[in-house]
C-alpha cells in the first residue's frame, strides 16, 4: 500500500466518508498484498524489478515450451525485460509466437527481449574462461550481463596450464570492475585471477573434465577454498547466477 | 485366524468332532498365515487395507506394462482402490485392457481406479510447491492425497525468492490441517512454511536445480536441517510418500 | 496489531482525537511488528507459542552457560515453558541461578521448567528404540514429548535382529496414536514398524554403529528409502525434532 | 609344474640324459608358469576351475559381441562350463555362431553352456527378493547358482512393508543352507532375514528406488550395518557375485 | 509355545477341564510370545542361541559399565556363553563383580566367559591381516571365532606390498575352510587372497591409512569391487561381524 | 621495477654510464621480481596492499605462536595493518611481545593492529546471522570488515523459523550496501534475504547443526542453490572471506 | 623476448638510434608477452613444446568438429605434432579436411599427426591393464606414449583375480623403465605391481565395474591408498594424462 | 633361490650325491620362499631393498613404541637404513633404547638411522609448498627424499594468491629434476607449477583449510583434475609417499 493511498484512506475515515469497519478490512488486506500475477501453474513476480532491480528471470529447464511462452508474454506485456535461461530452439519457436522480436542465443541457451531504449551501460564485467569447453556457461554469463545493462568483455581460453596467456592480459584484468571466472577441471583459474586483481571475483565452476571432476565438484571445492581473498562462488554451470550478482555489484553507485 | 474361527475350532475339540492332532496342526499353520496372493512374480498384499488403511500401492518403475496390468486387475478384482505411481501411457494402455475405467494423470504419472462411493473427505491437505519445475512431484502428491480420501488444495510457485507471494497466502497456510511442501533448489520453503504454521509439515525435496543440487541432495539436507520445528522429510521426488503420510496424519480422529 | 487496537485507532481518527499523520505512522510501524525481545546476542521469540503451539526451544550446543541462563530467565519470566536441549550439568547449574525449580534430565541432556498447572495430556506417542546405544536420543524424544503435553510411552531395545521382541508388543504399537522410531545401524526398524501399523511413524536416525554407519548416514538413507509408507524422517540424532512434530500431529483435533 | 614332471626331469639329470644348464633353465621357467591362453585382447584363465572350483566367468559389459564369442569358444573348447553375465541378445547371437547350444536368459542377462552330465546338486540356495523391481538381479543370482551346481529356490516379493508375507515362509527360510537376499530401497530385508535364520546370508543391494537411494547406496549401507549377525555383502546389483560366494559356501563339505 | 504344551491345552479342552474362552485367550497370547527378558533398558534375547546358534552378543560401545555388567550376569545366569565387544578395562572390572571368571582380551577389546565343557572345534578359520595397524580388528575376529567354537589360525602382516610374504603361505591359505581378510589402506589383500583360494573369503575393511582412506571407505569400496569371486564384505572395522558369519559358514555340516 | 627506475636505467645506457650487458642482466632480473620478504618458513607479501587493497592476512591455524608473532612484527614494521584470523590467547600473548598495542577479539578469534589515522569508512556492510551459535563466525566477519575500513552493522539471531524477526528489520536490510549472511542448519536465511533486497549478498555457511548438517555441507549446498539471485558463497565458517569480498565490493567507487 | 633482441635494443639506445621512451614501452610490453595465437574461441599455446617438451594437446570433448579442425590446422601449420584426445569419427572427418594425413585410433579415441622424421625412442613404458573392459583407456595411454616418442609395450588382462598371469610376466615388469597401470573395479593391480618393481608406477583408475565402483571412485581411492610405495595417480579414465607424465619421466636423462 | 644354488643342487643330483626325492622337495620349497623375518606381530621384508631400491619403511601410526623399537632394531641389525614415519617423541625414546644413534625430526614426525657411508646424491628434488600450514607434510617429504639419497631443496610459502613469489623462483623450478608440490586449500599450486616446467610433478594434497576443504578432498580433487599435464597425485598428507616416488624417478639412470 503506497503512502498516499494510506493517507487518503485515513482522511476518508476522518471525514466520515468511509466507515471504520470497511477501512479496517481494507487495511488488514493491504498488510498481505504485493503485486504478482497468478497463471495457475506459475505466479509471475511483477514486483521483482522494483525490489531487486531486474524482473523475474525464467529458468527454462523442466518447463514446457507452452508454459515458457505464456510466462514470456506476460512479462513482455508488463513492459519488462525478458530473460529465459536453459532453454532451446523449440521453446524459442513457441516464444516467437507470442513475442516476435525475441532473440535466441544458442550457445548460451538463452532467449531475451529487451524493452524501451538501450540502457546506459556502466562499468565493465570481464568474463574469463579456462577452456573452450567452458564456452556455453561463459556465454550464458555474457548474455545475462549484457541484458542487465553492463559493459561486458570476454577473455577466453586462458587456463593456468599456459599461464603466460593470462599474464599477457593482466591489464584487462586490472581494468575490469567485476570479474566472472568460469572454469572447470581443477578451477585454479579463480584463485590465480583472485590473486592478481583488486576487483571482486565471482567464480562459476563448470562440469567440464575427466572422471574425478565429479560433475563440477572438483572445481566447486577448489573455488570455495581459494587461497586468494575476494572470491565468492555460485552454483556449478550457473553462468546466469554469476552474471546476476556481478551485475548487482557493478550497479552499486 | 479370525476370533470366531478360533472359537469354532475349540468348540469342535470340546465336542469331540475334531481330534486334537488335527486341531493342533491347524492352529500351528494359522500362526503363520495372513492373506496375500502369490502371482509368481509378485505377492499382492490384500491385507494391507485393513492393517494400514489403504491397499497396496503399485510402484510402476521397473515393472513391465503386463505385470502392472495383472497386478491392477487383482487389486480391482478384490474390490480395492487402485493406485499405480511412476508409470506412463504405455502401462496405462495395458491397464485399460483389464480395468477399463481406470484414469491416468500424465503430469503426476499416476493411474488410479477408485471403487464404491465417493469417500467422505476430511480435513485439508495443502500441497505447496516452490516453482513450476516441481509440478510433476507436486501433482503426484495431489492425486495420491485425493485418492486416499482427503480434501486437497494446491498452492504453487511460491518459492522464497519472492516471499510476498507466500505471505499473501498466509491464511490458507494457517487453515490447512497438514501441509506438504514440495521444493527443489535449496528447499528453503520447508523451513519458512514450518516457521509460519502450527500444522505438521511434510517436506518433499525435488531433484530440480543447477549442478550442486546433486539430484536433490541440497534440498534434502536443507529440509532435514530445518531450523523450524514441526517438519519431517520423505525421499527425493517422492510426492506419493509425502502425501501418504500426510493422509495418515489427516485421518487421525 | 490486534483487531481491537486497529478498530480503536480508526475510531480515534474518526473522532478527530488522533491526527492522520500520527495514525499513518503507527499503522506503518505495526505492519512490521511482532513480539520478540532483543537480548543483543539473541532475539527471544515470545510470539512462537501463539503461532506454533509451543514456545521457542533453546538449542544448547554452541551457547555459553551464561547465555542459556539469560534466555531461560526471559522465557520463564514471560510465563512460558522452558525447554533447553543438547545441554549439560554446567549449563544446568547456571540456569538454576535464575530458575531454581528447573529440572535436568542427564540422559536426555535436557533442561525443562513447566509453568502453571499440569496440561491435559492427549493421545499416546510411543517412542520405540532399536538398542541400548540409542537411549540418549530416545530419551530426548521422551522428555520433549512429555513437556509438550502428550502421553508418552517407551518401547526400547526391540531391534529387528530379534524380531519376536517387537512382534510381542504389537498391541502397544497398534494402540499408539503417533510412533517415534529411534534407531541406528541400518535403521530397518522404521520400515518394519511402518509396515505393521496405521499410525504415522516419525523416524529418527542415530549415529550409533560401526564404521560404514558414517555418523548416522546409513540409518538416515535407510529410513528415507523405507518401503513402508507412512514414514517421515528428521535429522540424525534429533530426538527433539522427532518428538516435536509427533506432538504437533498428536495435538491435531 | 606337476610333481611327476619334476621327478622325471630330475631323473634325467641323474641319468645324465639332460645337462644341468638346460634343466636349470627349464626349472627357472617353470617357477613362473601357469596355464592360461593369450588371445591378445584377453588372457583366458583355464587354471581357474582347478584353483577355485569354477572356470573363469565372462563379464560381458564393455566387451564387443565378437570378443565375447571368441572367449566363449575357447572356454567351451577347453571343456569348461560357460557363463557370460551382463550381456544381451546381440552378444548371444554372436556366441551362437561359435557355441550353438548356448542358452540365453534375458531377464538375468546371462548366457550359459554347461558341459558333460548334469552335476549332482547339493544343499539349497534360497534367493529372496524384496520387490518386483529387483527381479533382474535376483534372476542373475538364480541362474548363476544353478549353473554352478546348486539346488536353487526363489522366494520373491517379500519386502518388509508386508512382513506377514515373509513370516509365512519361515519354514523355507529355515530349511535353506545359504540365503541370498536381493533388495533395493532401504534393504531392511537382509537384517530381518538375518535375524530369523541360522544360515549364512549373502546380501545383494540393488539400485532400485526413489532419489535418495543414490543408485543403491542406501541399501548397501543398510546391509553393511545390519544389526543381525551372519550377514555379508557384495557389490550393488551384483547378483552373480552373491550367487558365486553362496555356491562356494554351499559346496563346503 | 512348545508342541507338548499345545497338545496338553487342547487335551484339556477336549476333556472339558478348560473352557473354550480361556483356551482361546491363552492361544492368542501364545501367538505373540518368545523368550526374552526385559531389563527396562534392554531386552535380553535368550532365544537367540536356539534360533541362530549363538547367544546374543553385547555391543559394548555406548553402554555404561553397569549396564554391561547387568546384561552379562543375566546371560551367564541363563547358562549361555558371554561375548562383549568394543569394551574396555573399566567395563571388565564391572563385569568381574558379577561374573568373576570372565576373561578380557585388551587388544581385541573383548570380554568373554564360556560355559560348560570345551566345544568340539571344527574346520579352520584363517584370519589374514595386511599390516600391524590392523591387529585390533583382526584380534576381535580371532577371539570371536574362537569363542564360537572354531579352530582359528592367524596369518598377519602379509600385505600385498611384499607379495612373497603371502605366496610363501599359500599352503595355509589353501587348507583353511573359511578365510577372514582384515585390511586397511587399499584393501587389495582381499582380491589377491580371493584369487588364490577356493574357500569363501569374508573381507573386513579397516579404517587404517592416510587421508583419502576416509575412515575405511577406500578399503570398503575396494573389497566390494573385488575382481575375484568368492568375496563378501562386512562393515568397516567389524572384526566381530566377519568372524560371526565365518563361524556360521564353518559350522555348516 | 617502477617506471622511474626503468627510465633511469635506460638513460644511463644512453649516456654510456652503464654498459649494455649489465643493463641486460638487471632488466632480466627485474622481470622476475616483486616485493616480498623471505623469513625462511614464510614469504611475507608486502606487495599485496598495492595489488589488492589490503595487506596479507595471517591465517593462524597450523602456525606456532612464535611464527605468528614474527610475521606480525614484519607486517607492522612495514607500516601495514595487521590481521590474524583463527588464532587464540596464546598466540596473542606472543604477538604482544612484538606489537604491544595489538588487540585481540576472543569471540572472533582475531588479532588486529591498525596503523596511521582512522580510515574514512564507506557504505555499510550488514552482517546478518541466523542464530546464537553462528556468533563466532559472524564476529570474525564483523571485525574483518571493520579493520578493512567499512561501516559495519550487526543483525543477529533472525533465523527463518521466526520470520517476523527478520521482516521487522526490513528497512536495515534495504539500507545496507552489501550484506553478509552467516547461517548454519539449512542456511535458508541467505535465500530469504536474497529475495528481499537488491544489494549483493555474500553467504557464509556455518558448521552449526544436528547430524545431517555434515559440518556445514547442508548450509553450503543450500546457499549455492539459492533460488534468489544476487547471492554468492564463500567457504564454510569463513567469516573472514565473506567480509573480505564484501569489503572489496563496498569499496568500489 | 629473446636475449639477442634485448641486447640489440639496448645497443640502439646506447647508440641513440632509439629513444628512451620508446625503448621503455617496448620493454614493458615484452614483460607480458609469450607466443600464443588467439583464434577467438581458443588461444593455441605454441610455446608449450619449448616449455614442456610437447605441444599443446587438444581435449576433444565439448568442442565441435569444426573447432577441433581449426585448432588442428594451426598446430600442424606451426610444424608441431598433433594429438587430439576424447574424439570420434566425426571430428576426424573434419580434421582430415585440414590435415589429410592425420590418423585416427578408434579404440583409443585419438587423432594424431606426427611431423618430421621418426623420433629416437627411449626407454620402455609398459602399459598394464586389468581386464578387457579397460582397453579404451589403456589404448589412449599407448597411443599417447607412442606419439610422445617412447618405446611402448602392452601387458593386458592381468587382473589380480588370476595372479599367475601377472607373475608369469614378471621379467617384462622388471625391465620397464616406467609402468602405467590401468585398472577398474578395485584397482588392486596398482598396489600389486607397485610391490613387485622398482620402476615408478603411474596408476590410472577406470570407471569399469558394478555399482559401488561409483564411476571409478573405488579404483581411484584404492590406488591413492596403495600400500606399495612408488605409485602416483592421475584422474579417472585419464589414459592420456598417465602416459604424459610417464613420458616426462621416461625422457629424463 | 640364487642361480648358483640351483646349479649346485642339480650338480649334486647329476653326481648322485643327492637323491631325486630330496632334491625335488628342496626345489618345491624354494618356489615358495623369499627372505622375510616373522616377528609374530610383523613380517619384516628384508628383501625389499633389493626388489625396490629401499628397505621397508615403518608406518608408525597405530603401532606401539615397543613394536616400532623392535622392528627398528631388526632393520638396523640387518644393515639397512631405517625410516619411521608418522611417529613421535615417545616412540623415538623407545627406538633410542635399541638404536642409539637414530635421529628424530619433530616437524616431519620422522625417525631415521642411515647406515654406511653417505650416498652419492643425484639430481635435485624440489619440494614446493603453498603455505606455512603445509610445513609438516613438506618436511616429511624433505626428510624422506634426503634419506633416500637425493639432493633436496625447499621452496616454501609460494601459494598462488601471491603469484610473483612463485614466478620469482622460476629458475629454481626449471632446474629441478623432479618437483614435489605440497598444498592444501584449493591445491592450485600443482597446476600452476605443472604448467611452468617440463619436470614431472608429484602433487601431495594436504588437509589444511577451512570447512569445505573436507580434510584435503578439495586439494586432492583439484590436483587430480590438473589442466596441466605432467602431474600425478599421492594420498592426502602423504609427504612420505610423494617423496618416495620422486626418489624412484630421480634415480632412473
């Protein structure tokens, strides 16, 4: 309940144009409300852009193309930016029926549709990856960060097995405002980058590697145990999540 | 051995119409018996409805359609309610050959056939889910609870990332007799619901999520460690099991 | 904010004895408030008895005796029942300085102090344990359930290695309203009891056993995978938690 | 080197028909030898029947049909019993080209070909299973035990959720010389059977179950932690291995 | 209820000296009974020697000396053999108060008291250990097997790092009727022994080793995955359990 | 090699006051150097304050008091701020011998010594904790963040079991620039806070809880799987690490 | 920057043909450089052959055929030896378009193209495998070691279940300079071989086996815990990695 | 049986001074023998120095001081070098009673006694460690490598958080023949060193670190997944094992 509405209601009570019982019920109800839209199978959280700075993001995995398309239509219809992650060509075809200008990034597995004018981009988020096999996750981070209004740069294939490739780019590392490190195998890249820069480093472990990688556990544990400070970690293969908090940090004034 | 049968046998001994040796053998045998039906590949437990309040449920996974159909025919033939979980269209086609009025719920992956008149439904079991990807498990819980004779309500897509969606439904939470919380990712919904209500909460972790969800382990551990009291947990993705104990609780007089 | 207070405030506005701005501020504040007491190091939740049917319970582990005593004094001072778990003689001595009639149950590692008259006890919670080594956890459950106003009975040392000990008590199993099964090692007792009764079974795995018990993991997984329905699980060694949800269930009218 | 060969060689040295250097080399070589056949990709251990009472068994998984057929031909050609596990129709077709009387058991996924006359069967190995979904593993045990020359009986679908089904067969349990218990989910059946009988129990955990079964880990840990004595465990889903040690035990004179 | 008692009761009914109702109650009660003794904190299973060939064994860990002594007195008082495992000097002192001729084996951590005449020992159980650090577990196995009436021999410190130590004892390996292999670290000894003999091998993993032994998990998994057949496994550090099933096997006629 | 030094050297070459070979060697050496001090057992990284904005922090665990004191003396001697974590009274006594104005925070287990004038504190880092048992870790975060030049506020004991305690402080949550959430048990607090605010949230799982907490794994997995975006995670019990990256973020201009 | 270039530059400064500022910039840049080639999606490390004795190896998994072909063309174009692991027929077809003399080893899943004259092969690397199912990994090791310029021999199917097969080859084991042991199941082969020889043993666990092999974890832990010294371990199924370090060792002069 | 002995025996047979039966028995016995000494609780493997280049090493953990002293006396009595790992002052005192010139290295927890003249030391093993807390393990490696006759150098406290400390020592890294990397936390040091050098790298993970290090698992997995080739891994905290294989490699001619 917005402040003006509250004041207006109380004025009505004071003036006698609204009785106490009705006003009481209205206030009791207001204590429970916030804007969302109930689609039966989903509750779209239109309030999130105000509360968190970016609208609700659609996690595509486990949803049918039809469900994704319906949710997408509501989000775009509410004038908000659309971002669907972990999705594919089939879902994209369904979304296009509803939102014909939506774009699909196959490597990143992301559908987006921005609204209004191009945002004023701030700072620079540098997405660093260890090897070619980490690209899908790194691209999910890149597209997410771009849609959320950041300057984004890529620094790919700089794994620590050939350290000079990374050290050669030290200037770009030092100039970034926030760094997202995407790496599989032993994930040492996060520690090494963390030791070279003063920017916050968000580490995204990937499930790339031989057997004892255990689906990303090796990289995850490595990053959590980083001997360099200034490193925090998100979920395995979660390029979206890494970019989202990087964007939050980058937009701090 | 039913009490009357025992009395009758002893009366026969007393009257001398049955000799002691025969009676002794009959009694020794009776000490080992209980009603079930041996199909060779399965022993259908017809006694279960008396012992536990609901007939044996068929776990479809790992059984052939033919096996499911045969078991289903026996259960329905014995005048009992049929419930097959973790099943599919193919098995349903086979069951229809034997039990033509059986119903299939594709999202819940459940086949049912009720018998006799509609049961008197008691209490309310509220099935709460975190997100759209939890629907299959939540629907398994809903159909199970309905077949077992409970009032069932759904409260879906109220994950804690948008807490106001949950708080807006606080009245429904407070009015439920038993709550089944179905959630993946970090499973925090169980703790939050558990802290808001006085009803018992049965938590069902799901295997939905990014990498370090580890097939539901994250949600499972989260729910087992709930800082709110009044929460107990069933197996990962086990919507049936969650509903079954919720029904048992709800039917306590 | 209680309904009468809200009505009273609105009445004052209507009568002009309270100006709109002040009333607005009061209402805005009320939207955020609920009764708790801030001790600096802890926020005692005095509202919990109303919301959940039992006051906040103090988890003793990791708190100093002085902290426990201070919290205990506030809870008893608010006229509520005291329950401290995972505690010891030293903390008890400190609590006695503040609450001289508090009682200590050494095997259960619990301190309690009840208030007012003896509660009307309802139903029967039967606490079943597998072996002597499970006693500490079983006793935590027994004391918790007793303090929470239930009839409580013990059925100890009936592990499945000597099944006749359990079957001999089948009548007591059948008469219980809720059953708490406390078992370590392979935890099979939960499944066996679950298959024999129609009451809800709350399973509490314990960390008792040889090496591959892994601190209770074997029993935990066993109970989560119970082939009998009607079984739900709480955390390892969490006798308190098992009794708490059993009490919640037992108090359903 | 057989005793007679050694004596013969020494006699030749004594008689001077063999010089010392040649004899020395022969003996040195003999210290390293034992009969096996090198196929390039495999070394068939023809000595195993003498050393261990049953010829080498072919683990089909990861071998091509052609490799299986070649090994099978050598084993049968050496007059030994053939047993191929974890195999399928395709491999069977290849084996039939070489060994036309070989038999295939599809549920057990086993190919066999016995040689010579029917063996004198000893004792009784009782294969007990928890549920229909454990059949494939149980059948692998049954066929293995049969081929190895044991009397074999089945007692299927007697999981502890309906304990009377098991107790009704107590006499068969008591009459078996060795018992193989095949069970998934929580694997409690091994403990319960172990507590009822004096025969040795070999427990075979299966990977059947809902999420937190973790591919058989729940049943495995449960069985390792059996509170009943007289229970030992083999690998998950290893019906062959369970039957093999049961046969070894059953053949002890 | 013994057969004679049943016959006697039925005779009384036939003769009219016992009325049907009373007889019915007596029979109904008998269906639930088996001999055990309820000490309050424990139910001593006096029936176990008949059912399983050896009386109930007392697992000392987690029991007070007083509890152990009380149980010990009852077992010895019932004329049965006493075996307490995982115990210590303090418990032994308490047991001595009740059973003054009890013996304590400190390395094995076992208290025993045999009754009657020396049993006729059968077969030979050979307890094989990998290294000096496995002695406590191996000795638990040796003492257990001895008390249970087996010939027992030791073959210690024959780990596979020096294979000739094991091969030098091949004759003893071949002459044993059952072999218990106790090994930590990588537990390879079980596979190697299993490949050399035709006797059944019971493998006992121990928690001995450097970091990634993980408290015995390395040896446990190694033994479960033995490429040699004829190997089954018991719990980590469970020398008692290994010897118990070995004894069961050894006593098969 | 600082720019001026490089220019100076080249000038000398140009002027002929330095020969080419010597200059070449000097440059080759410079390519490998950076300022650190070799104490034999440790290499103090005096360069870190320039590179990362804060001097090297001493991780006290596993170091002797004498080693800590020596390192501390060098850091303070170099005019840098001292921060020793995971330390105790004994190490503090040793440090006091070298740095007599050092301060010790026993709950946080931290020794510090700041240098020069009070820093201009920026922004606000809010440290939120779930329960009293999380205090040690939360205090480590608070002291670390304070020493690093941030405004720090505490919001303790607001676990989700009593959600109103957290919601009552919503304004403080919304006003923080960065939030550090310290929570054990199921760690749901991170998700709930993450869903309420737009600030970046750094989650610190703690090892507080009953058995299946597994030393903090439950909270760690929960936080990594947060359904709210804007959450990144550091190591279990790593209050220092959480504060360090929070400070890095807070100091972004 | 090569020494001659550095000297030349300094000479120019001395002669005045290059000004100090330009020279300063050139040197500063040189401090960051090393030869690699940026393909956008990959940075080919042409420097690796000089630094590590063998050019960059292409890990095929997760790369498209087109990416592999492009990288392959650059490596061959730079006159270096090509080695692509974890690849298949499809990628090979793409590589053939660029490098028409490349060879494909289907069992090893490796593509190679050597350059120049046949290398002088040194020492002998003996690749030992436990069973037929380990062939793919063993062949990856064999091809890798061959391409890297070693004498390579195979000793396959000598698992410890038939120890005489291994002991019969003791002379070959003793003659190898480095041994690579490839084994699944319980991985005991590494310990047994390690105990027989004085050569360094590189152990490669494979993911071959029944359930509790856990994708190679059983063999991995077994090998890490080898009671024989002189054994070190690489990742599960990593035949390439095992051969690579074996080659490094074998080339030590 | 040495070649001369074999020839001599055969000569005796040829000459008729030894009968065939006796010669046959002698040869049969010889096939089973190899030199070791049976102390009852241990079999000292005096043959190992010949077979593996270094005598049996005593793993002190789990052995009593008296056992260690007895074994030590036998090893030294046989003229061999003594090495006891994982030991302490108490065991050292016992050993001193038997071997008065033995030396104790407290940080390494190692007792040694060398024999004869100083060995000719070869090559250089460089032991590199990440941080001060890794010293105990690194020192175990240093002392082991020294006793085994290698040149040994230390490069300590060069963790990747301050990469310049490592890069400054690049020349020493490049000059080592074998490198042992000892690191805890995320263990990234192994990958970084592995990428810089052409020497074989033996990685020793340590159990140093915050919670999610999990007793060294994080570093272990990191090292197994090293993206640099030429890295192999030994057990957690196993400085001895790392040095032993490094010595084996270093002594290859």
